[in-house]
């Protein structure tokens, strides 16, 4: 097995966790590539990894999973953050996890992704895509589902979320929590200026269009602004053909994990 390794330098400050993993892999005779850059990339990797091990939190996973999904590579998350909802193991268990990975004692879990088209450009999201206005200024956004008007929204923005993203930004916007097994997306207004606005759950086979004539809009994909200062935006959002694949070692009850991960104040 050939492995790629990425350790977020802001989480693994001295690289000690990545160094220890490299030692374990070397002893096992496993070929590996260590990405020691700020931004995860496999461009300089001399081989296509069978899997990637990422050290960090959910933000680290979101940055790494896009690269992995494009190449069809499963990813194992090692939690060095606070919540670690997308990760599988804690840092203290990484050596044992690596041995299981090498021996093939694991399975993969596929997660839906979004494809967002803005003009000639395409972007992919594991959690969500958002069309937002400038700070503290209401944007007017039309929501169409399968070319039919669904809502005219006056809000800070509109968020389209996957089941994976239902426990992220969408949850903070009072959106419903969806099990990862559900084939659906959530369309949710961000701080709507309305007394009746509510999230809409849409089948994953539907095409969602967001239109706005407002100025200074931002397109935010998985927490990162990918386009800013947009005027007259039109986004086409649909289910992506690619999937994110997470490495798992045991079956976990999603709702128990939800309670455990999101019930802490700190």
C-alpha cells in the first residue's frame, strides 16, 4: 500500500505526529509521501496513493478531501482539532490505525458532494455552497428548483448543504440534521429578513439555481471564498458525479456520534 500524509502545520505545530507516523510506516516497509506544504497537494507525489492520512480538524479534512475526491482516493482523518466530526481516530491511536490500514482491515464510506457552476467555472463542495452578500447588507436571491420558482429570499445569503454539511454551517442556520445515508440537499437562508422563512429539503437529483442582481456577492465553498465581488450572479448547483470517501474501522451510530461531538460547550 502507498500512502499520502498531510499534517496541518497549525495543528501539528512541530510535525511530531506526522514524524511518528512516518516512523511506523518505514518500519512496516510502506511507501509514503509527506506533503509538508501549507496547502495540501499531491502534484509533486511520485505515485498515486491508495489512501491519504490527514492530521487536523474538520477544516483540514475539507481542504484535503477535495483533492482526494477528484482522484478517487479515500481519506483517513486524525483529529487534532476540537470537534473532529469528519475524522475517524484520535492522534494517540494513529499508529494502530495505520497498521489496520496497511493490513486492509477497514472499509470506506461514501459521501455526496455538490457541483457548483458559476459561469464557465466549476467548484466542488463536501459540506455546502453559499451565495452571500456583503457584511450586514441584505441580498435579494431567487431560488429555483428544477427550473421552477421556489422562493424569493431577502437575507445575508442562501446556503445549499449536503447531508454531511447539515451538521456544519446549515445547523447554525437552524437547518435540519440529515443522516449521511439520505440522498438529499438542504436549501437554507442565512439570517433571512422574514417571519416565515424555513429550510427546504430537496432530493439529490434536483437542480438548484440561485440568481441575484445584488452587487458585491461572494461565492463561498466549504468555508472558503472562491469568488468575491460578484454582481448579477447565477449559480447552478447539483449532485456531483464524484464522491468523498472516508476510511472507517468500525460501524458507528450517526446519532450517537452527533450527540457526542456536538454537545460540548468547549
